[in-house]
């Protein structure tokens, strides 16, 4: 890869990439792939359980506060193998669609 | 969480406050305003945006909501073609998760922690000028910036449901087929409620259809399956609405008279006394069971007459002792069907209506490349365990993939006998399976008791989920007899996801050895799960249920299609004597029909293709239209 790890992604570039992927239909395909892999692995059900539990425990239930609590757990519950598989797909698409700077 | 029983289209009676929405939104809708609102400059959205009559503001907001979720339904639920993404109207960045302003046509970035396209918050800026709410087209969630939280007003939830159903109806071209296939799909009509009567909100029911079952000596197989049938929403609707009344059924077993010599009917009309045994009627037994489950008595119920009825109807299940729950399940469906009045080609018995689907089998010859197709009716899907377990464990989806995966067919040495070219040694055929018609209730059997040489039970856990998307396993082609219009796009790609979505509602688990074990069922009632172990019924959780080493799984389709009402079909002939619906040829449209989808009526597919075969050699056995796939 041409970019170094230290580079902070430029928002404008990200926007361009996102736009391109939506146009080619890859965004949808990757989203759907990720969603179905997550569902099949049980991540959906586990996360819903966790979120319900946290929601019940919260004093002033609020979307933002719930998201704040649940998001780190959601990342944690993601199986590394699943993540790897999807990242590979994303990289393949980027390889195809994005010119290296 | 939103109340499940929405008010539908009726406005709230003035004395009752709708607690499903916040004060701010209530104020905007001008219902029962409890918050004093400062007068605002008229928006460019129209002079009557703030000061107009309550109904017009409200209907504008509701219409906007409807438009937004319809767009969401079309672009999210129906597989998207390549489109341009919506862009934020302030900063022009592409939005993968757009939020739409409820009061005007603005669409923009909104930041909601992790669940947002970007860190920008253009919507917030927008709110300084217009409105304070935004809608998520994907889910219909309404965000109130003053509460800083999402709300789910009942009235909007009702609009969401109806809009999404209409989107599905319009896109559901899978319902079109030959003119012989039945009445077609009709439009969903929301329940209007009884005039003057209180809404469903007021109805509080203590009756949940939960009841312990007596084990009548090794009958846990019956208890488990019966629990799964009681909590089957379609069977429940059928029997609780008295579609089969055991007091009127001519086949009714007179209680424990089942099995005894037939003595004729009480009024002498049912036939002569003869050598026939009282056969009993499984529908009557289920009717009785539903009544027992939904009354106030919560003591353990002993399904004695059902057991007797089963014994006398199904010789192989006779006698005390453990039976295979799956065999009992199929036998029960067989017996429900036995008294049905439908013909083979379109049985309307509740067993078929609920469980019948079909499997498409494609066999290609390696020598001459002809593909033969066979359509087989099934009542459930029976999944084999693979010879080798994958390292990441078994999942239901994985087993389904294996079920549909291409498989070589052809005897060693002799090769495959092809109908077209003869085949011969060295020739193999490849067989693929796919689901063709998805049943309303999809049942799975995980074949833990393979009757092979080793005859041991497979104890491996299989991970399954509360939701199931069947799209990958369904035949993407159009119905067999239809010609496509030559577009390069696969028409089934535009079918909405909701047509393939299922929700788990019952799990039957077996513990122990082949001939000496125990069954129990976990069933869902609304959102609650209950563990039913013969006479011990206790609350449980979804995670506990998902951890079971399931033997049978029952899923129900999330969205059901309604048939075209007969009166719509007959409206062509007016009030004249009832005639069968005319068969229309493709392409003609008859005035007087009004279907939600833009197709000619009568084209589609409510009929259950039982036993139909479209050319080719039938492999893998069936023949018996009820027993399901016997591979």
C-alpha cells in the first residue's frame, strides 16, 4: 500500500471513495456482506441482549448514552476472523477502484 | 419501546394522551399541546406551517414521514440498483446513512455517535431554521433534537408498517405466474378497529397460551412438539378463531372412544356400525389443546386423547415408549391433512398452508450439459451434518449452504444415466438444490439421528440465530413458466429483503442417547421465551435458547402476503351469480380490478404446488406429497 500508517485519512478523500463505492454498488455489497456475516455469527443477537441489559440498567435512558456504552462492546464482540474477511473484501475493492496517491 | 398495538389511522381521542411521543412532537402535531410554543416566522415550507389548522400540519408531517420511509423501503429493502447516493444538502458529502428533516425536504448529515456517516452535524445547524425532528429512512426512527433522543410514536409506526408493506407489495413480482396459479396477492389493509370500541391498548390479557404438559410415560416428544404447535402463530390464529370446531367435526373422536369399534354416529346418519375403528381427528385434538392452553386452568394438561388419536392413526408411533419428535411432527401434519378437503394440487388444509414449501432440484449432465429440473413439495428442511466439522463450528446457515451446494451424482463405475444422452461410465451429473417456494413457517430438522452403521447421535452444537435470511438459498430465477422481458438485470434482485426474512419462535432439543433420552421445547410468546420441559414451564432468555443443542427449529416468515379478496376478483362480474375467477392471459388488464401491484390479477401464486414436476428425472425420492423430502 502506498500510504503510511501514520497518515490521518483526509475527509475529502474518504468522501470521494465513499461516493465511488456507492456508485459502483460495492458499498451496498460490502454492507450486505458484513451484515449477513455478523448475523450468522450471532453478533446481532448477542449485541441486542447486551444492549437490552444496559438499557434496563440506565437511569436516564437516552440514545446517545446507550450508544456510548454499547459501541465499545460491539467492537469487542466482533470476531477477528470475520473482521479480517471483510477487511480483505474492502481492500480488494479499494485496490480496484482507488488510485494510489 | 413502542406499544405493539398501534392506533392505526384513527386520531387519538382527546382525553387520552399518547405517551409514545414526546411533548415537542405532540406540540408540532398540534395534538393536546402541553408545551407552550413560541410563535415562529412562517417557514418557506408554506404559510400554514405553524398557524394552520391542526389537521393540515399533522397530515403534512405524516405525509413527509411516509415519503421518507417509502424511499427508505425502496432503497434499503429492495436491492438497490446502481444509484447515486443522496448527498447532504449543506456540505454535499455523500450520505450512507441519511437523515431527513421531518418538517421540510432537507436531508443532511447527522452525528449519532458511531452510527453516522460522518462526524459532521449539518442537521443540527438546519434545525436552527426549521423544525427539530429528523427521520431515519432505514428504520423510521424519529429523532427529536429537543429531547436529544429517538422516539417511536405509535401513529408513525403504523404509517411505517403500512408504507413498507405497500413497497413490498409493489415490488413483489415473485407473486406473478401463470394464470392457473390462483388469486394473486392482495393489498394489505390496516385493521380499522371497531367503531366506538376501545382500542387494543385497553385490552390486557393474562392469557398467554402457556401451560405445563403431563408426561404420560415417555411422551416428552409429544409435549415438545405440541408446545411448538401451540406457539405457532398461524396455527394459533386458525384454531383460536374456531376454524375447526371439534364439536361440529364429523370425524371427531368421542374422547376415549378412539380405537374402539365404530358404533355409528348418535343420530344414525354417519354410517353403519361396522368394523371400522374410531379414528379420531388431529384437528379436533389440536382444537381441544388450544382450548386447554388458553383457559384459566394452569395445572398440567395431559394430552391423552391426542396420544390415542395418534396411535390409532399412525401405526409406527403406537405404543408406550419414546418416539422421535420429528416423526411425530410429520405424522401430526399428515393427520391434520387427512381430513382436509383440498385436492392434491392445491391443498388448503392448515398443515399445508402453514408448512408447505417446495424445493427445486437442478441436475446437469457432464456429457451433454442438459439440465433437468424437478420441483418437490416439502413440509420441512432436513439438514445433514457434514462428515467433517469446520474449525469455526457449525452454523445453521453453513448447513443450509451445504444443503444447496452442488453435489456429484452418479454411481462409481456405472456413471450417471442421463435421460437425454444416456450418460454412461465416467459421466457424472451435478445436482443443486434450492428452495423455490418459502413456506410461512419454515421448520428445520438437524439430523442428529442418522440411521447409519454407527447409529450414534450427533452431539455437535449448531449455532443458529433469532433471525434468518433465506434469500441466499432461494431460487433466484423467475417462476418456471414465465418469460423474462430480456433485461440484463436479474429481476429477483429487486425483490425486497422482507420477503425472505424469518423469525425464530420455537426450538426442540433432545438430550441423552438415541433410545433413552428426553425432549423439551423453548418457545417464544411475543418477545418472551419460555422453557417447556413437560410439566415445568419457566421463563428463559434468548441467549439461553440459542445455546441449546437444537434438534428442530421453527421459524416464521416476518411478512405474510394476503390473497386478493374474492370480492375484488368477482367485481368484474358484479352482483351476478358467483363464477370462478376468469383466467386472464398475460398482459391484459381488466377494468374493475384494483391490485396494489401493477399486474393483472389472477396471475399469481397462492396455490401450493404439491407434486408438480417440470420435466426431467426426479431424484431423491418423494412421491408422497406429505412426508417431505426423503433423501
